[in-house]
């Protein structure tokens, strides 16, 4: 059995492609803070290797022989929650499968093409390494809770105001703006499945690759009382609807009279992300002001902190998820540090905030 190097992120690579295994091992092993403790061509071989040397992070293909990646992932989360980075093909079919993996507790996605994999992995090694590092810093205690079945019923009446009365003054409908990244797919499921159909319109940026956001929104739509769908340019923001920014495009809010609608268009990455939470939040600050609520959830990095601060400065009520309930306390931490959050709350209070703000 190989002896782990103290302080390094120990990674197990599980993929049925020998080329992918070799490339991932080469790329990750080049990093001073990462040690590849083994590779496996399928989950059965992975289980054997993990018995004697449990990894800190697992990179996992979802389509493999003998046992599919999602079944393997569920077994891991049921016995010993461990950060898992899904390496998935960038196809619509692959996107649907990956949504199942994220719902089962995976931390993040790293996409790979069906052809030209070797060259792609070499050119995208920075993103791969960062995904592994993010996963290693995730809160494994919340990985188990994130895969519990979310109750499919709306939150009841809120017994006390959850926003100050001054924030409730309105000339148009409220807009609920949510930004999240690593761990956000599970967090959003737990929040949105508890909302009644009469909540004000919701706009969401979840850091996710192109093609995956449509599958993600469709999955949530099947679980929620409210309608959830991937946003299109010109969509109106209305009660009972949550719009998810498409992967690879920025989403911003605009206003025409008493109505809000979204612009969806390609653009350069902001804070290394497209869509960017800052792009959305800044537009909400400009167009909705005190008629908005901003919520920043689990995620790595600082995207959204400046935008949330702008929302607060324009009179919006702002919230950040607390550390104890985050899978990754990065984005909320930066927002809190910047003075952008009026309130710091656990994830299970977010539905109450949204319902209370819509009253």
C-alpha cells in the first residue's frame, strides 16, 4: 500500500478510458499539493483500492462498465461522504446523467469532449486542477445532508417578518436574485422545492458549463411547485417562475415600466465565470434597487460579493449562507467580508426568506 504524502490532496481517478486515466494522472501529479494515490477502470476496482487507502477526492466518470458512476457515487455518499468531481462528456445526454450525479452528492463537474480528449485535457488542466482543489476544500459533513430527499411541499406561513419593513416598500414586484457555485445544485434543490407558486420571480446564476443548465433547470422543474427553466433572452421575470442563466452566457436584469425581463447574451468571463453572479447582481441593483432581495449561497471564489454589495447599497435586502450549512464557504465568506450581507443565515432558512419577502 502506498504511503500518503502528508498535507497533499490524495486523489483517486476512476474512468474506463485508459487515455483519460493516464492524462488525469499526469496533470494532477504535476501539482505540488496533489498526489494521485491510484487509478481504476471501473467502480469495482476503485472499491478494492479504497479499502486500504481512502482518497480525499475522487474524479469519476459516470458511464462505465459493470457499475455506473451514479450507483457508485450513491454507495460512497451512504457509507463515507467524499468529495467527488464528475468528469462528464459535454453532450445533452451526458448533461442529464450528470444532473443525477450532482443530486446524488457530487461536488462539481469537469467536462470532456467525446473526441480529442488528450489535447483537450492538456489545454484545460488549470480548470481540472482547480476543480480538484475546490473539492478538497468542501465541507464533507454537508455532502451527506445534501443528498437527503428534499421535501416536495411549499413552506407554510412565516410566523415573523424575515426582512425589515422598510425593504417591503414597493412600486413594482420584488425580484429574488440568487448566486451560487460549488454545492449550489443541491442547495438550490433544497430551496426551490419548498417554495409555493405565488412567490415573486427568481433569477439564478449557478456556475455550470454550457448544455448542463438546461438539464439542471428541467430536473428542478419536475421537482418544484414553481416553474423552473433555463432563461432565454427577453424572458419576463414573473411570480412563480425561476429563470436559470444558461451556461456560457451572462444573464442580466432589465426593466420596462412595471415589468422586469432578462437579457441573455455571450460575453467575456467575469471573475473567471460565464455566467457570472456579479453581472446578474449588479444589474439587479441598478434596475430593481430596494425591490430586490439578493442571496448568495455555497461556492468557491468571490464571484457575487461586489454585486451583492451594490444591491445592498441600492436598498435591497441581502443574505449570505452561513458556514455551517455550506459545502464550500467561499462566495458567502467573501460577501460577508465585503460587508455585502445584511443577514447570515443557514440554508434551511432561505425558503422562509423568499416567501416572507414575497408577502
